[in-house]
């Protein structure tokens, strides 16, 4: 399901190190976010809702009565404190793991990659081409800076007891990309 893009432009003019990663053990309401694209995935073990919220994202995974919600947000994004497991900013590479009761575990790692303009453009082209066959790719040509467009690509791989999420969020003003890899495991 995708929304019409007749809404305001996303906030992309932020210092990458000010972006926030949050992990919640609860669902979050769509009213909190400006959603540019959405996808729902269903398996026997779990259901997933993915929202592209500008050059940021929300991934909510439901398995029985357990919910994990991964959020990358801009500074000032109103988020609840109830159900918050972890929150940190994007300062260099990082890995985070947690295991919840009832056989649910989660792991993520991310990196912040500064690029040359030509590598940035090539990454944009390659990821947009790859997205023709899988994932969600949202670009914002109206916010182009120096022939570089901001974009967000969320790739996912659904397995019987696992969900793999790879995201790429590109910030042209800093010629920088944030890459995340997350694994939701339901044993």
C-alpha cells in the first residue's frame, strides 16, 4: 500500500549524527509519522508492517502477543517512552542485540558511510534498479542537492522463522548514507 505524495517534503536537512534509532516493545501509531510508502508482510509465525517515513523508517513485527518496533527518526520526532527498549544516535558503526521472552530475539547493526558524489549517484542507481524486483524504494527528487537525490530503500527477506531487513537512507547535503541490517528471529 502506498500513499499519495501530495504531502509535505520529509525532513532531510539534518545532521546524520542527530538521527535517532529506537527499539520499542509495542506498536506505534501511524499518526505519529508522515508515511510515504508502506508494505505489509504476513507469514504463519509473524506479521510485519514497514513504513518509509522520509529518509527514515519504521518496521513493526508482531508474533503472537509480542511486538517489536524498530524506528529511525529525525530530531524532534515525537515518540512515546512507554515500551522503549533502547535508543541511541548514529555515531559510527554499532551493533545491538536483545532477546525477549517467548523465543523472540532481535539484532541490528548499522554504519554511516560518507561517499564521493559519484559513488552516491552510483549507489542510488544500483539500489533503484535492485528495488524494481524487491523492497520499497522512495526518492525525493524535489529535494535534490547538487544533482544528488535523497532516498530511502528498504529491502526485506521473509523466512519461515526470521525476517531480515536492510535499509539504505541517503542524505545528499552530507553525501552520506546510513545502512542498517536487522534480524528478527522467532524460534
